[in-house]
C-alpha cells in the first residue's frame, strides 16, 4: 500500500531528519523540545483531525494515521504526542461551539492533553460539576493549554452515578513532574492534579453519550470526519506510532546490516557448496525480511480497516459492528506485530544497537513503552473478539 498522500505528510517527511536530530534532546529534557514541537506545528500534522472552522485541515482520517507512522520512523516521542494530543482536536470538535471557540478562538494551534482514566471524583452543582483528582500519563502536557480528564460523578450518598470526561483550562490544574522512565522519555507524560475545580456543563460529556455519538459539536461540525465512531479514531492514536517506530528501526538496521555484509570476508577456503562460515550475514537479511513483513501487515490492516469505516461514513451509513470489531482486533494485533518486529530487529543490531545514542535502541525502548498503554493490550480485546465470533455479545467498551 502506497504512503497516504497529504501535504502535511509530505512536509513531515521533509522535516523527518530534524525530528530525528532532536530525539536525544527530548530524552534529556523528558519532554518534547521546542524544536520538535515547532516541526509538529509548522508541518500541520497536529491539525489533521481539527475542524476547518477553527484552522484545522479536517483531513481524511487515514492521513492522521499515516502521519503518526511517518513521525514514528524518526522519533517515537514525537509520534506518540502527535497521536495522543493530535486526536484531541477531533474530540474537541464533538463539543459545543462555545467550547471550541474557548479553546481555539485566539490560537488555532492550541493543544490539549489528556488522561481519560476515570479516577477523578465529581459532584453535581448548579451549572456544572465540582471536580477533584490526580491523573497519570498526560503526554505532551507541558505544551498544552487544556486537559481532558475522566471521572465518576457521585451522588450525595457517595454512590457513583456515571462516568464523564471533563475539559479544563491550564489555570485549573497543576502539572506534577514525575516522568522518569525507560521509554518514551521525550513524551513528558506527567501527572495532572485538579483540586476542587468547577467544570461547566458544556465542558463535560458522559461516556455513554460519547460512545453513542450524541454530541453537540455535530450540529456545527457536519463533515464526515466527525461522524467516525470514537474507537475508530482513538484506538489508532496509540498504535500507529508503534508501527512507525518499528519501521524506523528497520530503516536503521538495514544500513547496519549492509555495512556488515559488504565488509565481511569469511576466513579460510570454502568448506563446500554450503559454507556455514559465509552464510551468517544472510541470517540477518532473513530476519529483517521477516520483520518488514510484520510491519507492513500491521500498517495495511490498520489502514484497510479505517478505509472500510470511512467508506460507510461517506455513504451516510452506520458503521457495522462487525467492521468496528475487526478493526479493534487488528489494532491490538498491529501493536503486537510492531513489538515482535522491533525485537527481531534489535536482535540483529549487534553491539552498535546497545548505544544510548543509537536510534535502534531508542526506538526499541519507545515502542515497548507505548505497548504498555492499556488500549494496546491484546489479551482482553482478542478474548472478547473470539467470544463475539462464537455468537456472544461483544463486551469491549472501546469498539
């Protein structure tokens, strides 16, 4: 499958070496450097899923997925932030126009981070909610002016009523620097603390409404992009970067193996038609071929499933559960394939791959870190899909 065409992707590809150059600085700073942020802003890739009414590109969703994969070839942290921050522009598009104006009215390049885990505690009061909580893993938060967080709304007796998402401006939360990690160091995925903050009704949405796409933003954002099911947009945002990282490792490893093969002279005379001393460079070529197939399979399945989703949307039809379930199945398998490919490639990198300055080692650590995201876990998702194949109800809330 050819690389998906979009001017923002072309610009990102042209700026790829700059992303690669600044990857080590991101690790040192434990957040994206200003140089990396500038690339993501100026190429336009962060605005691929953003409403055109507020300066977005409102692109084909496959362009957003492709952009994450391309960024991942150069820097895992940049790709990760592109995915998990860039997708929030689509999420904001589902909110009332007053919310979109508050976020982008002064600056269409305003970013929003998140931590959707439902660990916050909220209570109802006139016109909104009173929210308190602490959330982990808010990637890119230092470069963002708003945050999405998840929480339960409790009644006066302390009983949980519903799960909701809450959107807060930078003045209403604290960022706590805790990001000392082995992989995705440059993503700056720190903690968010909210203490007794008021969140107006318009800045909150229930999880059931989001899943059912009962969203006020659809009244003003009528483009097909905003009719895509929640899972079809969000799940790819934490998997496509891994596919790109594995591809970046492959690109680096091919150069290493080429040099190794061209410089290799087996000692002694040939032992016969099959010379075990001369064949070992071919083992690396075999392994890289194997890894490249896994990477391509992950990419093609993700884009093909999204193409199916997109075709139903463009035709004005509801996306069938079978299509959404298959996309979820292949999303977690794509994450697994990316990690398996990364491990194969790393095993062929030799001593040079152990250097802390090696892109292979950096991308390997980043890919493994990204695979730990709960959405990339395959056991629960595949078990659910298997039950669905047997005719049982699909229990996966992310489909």
